[in-house]
């Protein structure tokens, strides 16, 4: 037939065949179809600071960034990133050679893994993990080796088994992929855990890619410790940051990489063939956002803490077992306390059952059975939305 292509070979290559449509698209479509409250996908339902939005408008009007920005990112943003790292963590980076602006953290992850991995390399990653990790490792032709974070009895948190991490490293391991604060469990790795990771990386001469996009969302007694601050890590760590999570402008897609010059050059070599450049006017706005006073970051954290506590209490009242997060804006729950065990079935039924959308954690696992009973809720929503969601869940499940 005219215009038809005949082939016995699938169009999608084998490396990506396992991924398909993301669970976020499926659950967001369910939310739209049922009118359910979407606590699945992690995006705020309000914009960030007005002065930051106005900075973007000003850049547009002034003609800054409307054409291709510089490949590494506009100088104002690269300088703001280095100022932020120095002010908060005592880390010193050269804005010209050790910073790369990306199209969000997602591109930073992709460009980094594509640049640093050879086919056959192994990547040790903490499971459960953000779904793009697995896809990017596959695109690079490498092999992912999951190390599972497991519930810590009596502590309402997930914990890393350092012996299991050490045992996962083989002669084929190229890098460790670390995420703290951790999505989806809300775990914030302790200084002791991070020190052990750093010692392992130095001992086995491994690179480390650390996703720290939730760096400003740590609660209670938790402390965010950038891996690059630890002995032996400055020259072997690629740190990934993002404006979306901190300033609630996720649609702007402004992320960055900070690392030693050789690592940044490698990542830029891959990045230039992905988006080349992006987010021109928004880069100027994010530069101003990073210079906001400490009070902004404290108020942002306090607001999210109050929302965490509101949703956590509501979920517990509805009968969920709640793992209270020390960071991020996600809460993981165990549905076995409700007599359920299949997170996929539970989440697909939840919009009709309770008028709320959540995400089954099993999508973030290679070991699907390990993640089967866990479900993630996002609390980066307006207080009245969370209050409504809590009431719906209580009505559906509380007895």
C-alpha cells in the first residue's frame, strides 16, 4: 500500500523497549479524566516568587536570551551558581570551566551518563530511583546495578545498607549514581553514610554522579551534605542541581552541573548534541533567584514542612503506614496496612475510589516485588488542595 512501511523489526530499539509511556503520563491522564486531585506528579500548583517571574519578563523585554545563549550557560547564571555553592557549602568552582547549564536536571543526568559511560560499564544506583536514571543508563549501553533502600524498622525511614553497596561494586563498575535528598523515599543520607560512599569511591577509583535537586528541602534534624565536600571527592564528583524544585518554576527547565574541568568538558560534549542550549531568558531570572536572601529558602522549607505534616497526618488517619520524609516533597506509604499489596492496582483504582491520584513506587524499582506495596504522594500543592485530598482519603479508607 502506498505510504506504508513494512518491516519485521520493531521501531523502538531494544535498549528502550522496556520503558514505554511513563507512569506519570498515565496517572495524570487518570486525574484529568476523573477530576481527581493529582498528588502523583511532583510539580507545584502555584508559581514561585513574583520577583523571579518578573526577572524573566524583564529579560524577555530587554532581549536577553531570546537568541541562542552561550553553550555553557549565560555568565550571570554560572556565576550565581558558583556563588551559591560557595556561600552554602564552602565549595569553590570556576564559573568558566566548572559549571554547565542544562535543560533541567533531566538533561544534566542524560548528558552526564552519555558522556561518562561506555557500553558494558556498570552503574550502581540507589533503588528505588527516578525513572530517567534507568532510561539514560540504557541509552548509554551500560548496565544498571540497583542497591535497594529498605525500610528501617521502627524508624519510619528507608536506609542504605553500606555492605550491600560495597558488594555491588565490581571490576566493571564505572560510577555510583547517588540521589540525596532521595526521591521517592524522602531519605536524606547522613554524613556517615556519605563518608562511607566517598571512601568506597576513592578506594575503587569510581566516578560519582550525585543528584541534589532537593538540596533546599530537608526537614527536622536532617542535613544536606554535598558529596563534593568530602575528602577525595572534589575531582571525581559530578553534582547536579536544578532551579525547578527550589523556586517552583518547573516548566522553565533550568538545571546545572558542577564538577572539575575535565568532567564538565566531557558532559558538555554530550549536552551540545542534545538541546545545544535552552531556557535563554529564564537563565537570567534563575541567576537572580539564586541570590535571594536566606529568608526565602527558610520560608520555602517551612512551608513545605507544614504541608508534609498535614499530608502525613491525614494519610496516617486514613490508615496508611507513613514513612515521614526527611527531605524532598514526596511521602512514601505502605498500603499493606490497608489490606492491599499491589501498588499498581491500588493507584489505578484510587481516582475512582477516593478522588486522589498517587504513584506506585514499583515503577522506580528493578526488583518490582520490593516496591510492590509502596505508594508515593506529592505534597507540593496548595494547603487547601492537600486538605481536600486528606478528607477524601479519610472518607474512603478510615473506619
